[in-house]
């Protein structure tokens, strides 16, 4: 017994067929030249680049602080104290200098979703950060862990090295090429997880951490 036709699906497919009506038979995407006249690289460097990222990331209600490498351990301790976080889930390869004393560090060695959710939060690094948009990208590489590790806890402390900040999105896409080619899943973070209900009431912590702290170091 065949399934009943889905009117919504048929309407969508009809519009697609209509939009493709003038495409020659046999034409492929490789036959069409795409103009890439948008800005593909930035011009900011150093403090200006880090400050723009911090400003844009803070616009998403993240708590962003610029610290030196020497200040990083104390900044991590202060952030965790401020949030009351004492038991943190972490990637197994999180740098030792980030693991301050007085905190229980729970390495993700096949932790269950329940074990990850039970932690007070998670601490990771990142693959790349985009100054123009304030977005942080994780690609599962060093000091980042798997997607579940940063989606389940209610709190995320992310350490962003200055050398990982780029100015515009095309630079980030280029930096992530190897991860994409390898098929690693990515998480693009624009502040704490949030959504709105039908009456446009903002609700945070629905699809990821409710609270995001960012330490820009270097």
C-alpha cells in the first residue's frame, strides 16, 4: 500500500522543477561560473582583531575577557568560581596548564550522555573564531572533543587563542577545509544557545549551553 501524497512536499518539488525549467539538459554545477566578488580576507591584525571578536561575541550575551597566557589559569579559576562550577567535563587532551587545582576534571573517555549532562560544565578550546560575526567554531580537533561534550552541559568555558581568530567568514571556511574534507562534524557557536517561542519570548539553553564564557588568550 503506497503512502498518501504529501501536498506540502509536492508543492516544494513543483517550485523546484519550475525554477529549473530553463536549465539545459546535461548541465552540471561545474559548467556554471560563480562570481566570488565578495571580501575573502580581512585586514585587521593583533589587538584590533581580538577586540573586534570580543565585541561581536559579547553581543550574543557571552562573557568575553581578553587575558595574557600568564593570566589564563587565574582567569579560568575566576570564571569557574563565578559560575559555581566544580566538576567539569573536558576533552581527554585538554592542555594541562588549563586544569587548575581545586576542580574535578572529568575526561571524556566514552562518557555517557547522562554523565556529560551531570557535569557543572565543559571547558574546551576551539578551531577558529570569526571577528566580524563573533562566532566560534569547533571541529573536533585538539582540545575540543566531540559535539555531545559541548552541547549537553549547561555551561561552556571556551579558550580562544588569538592566532585562531580570523576576520571574515571566508577565511574561517578556508581554515576549516581539512576538517570538512575529513568529514568531522562542526559546531558553530554564536553565544549561548537560545530560541524564541511563538510569542517571541527568548529561551536560553535549549539546544546547548545556557551560559558561555570566552577567554581570548595571547
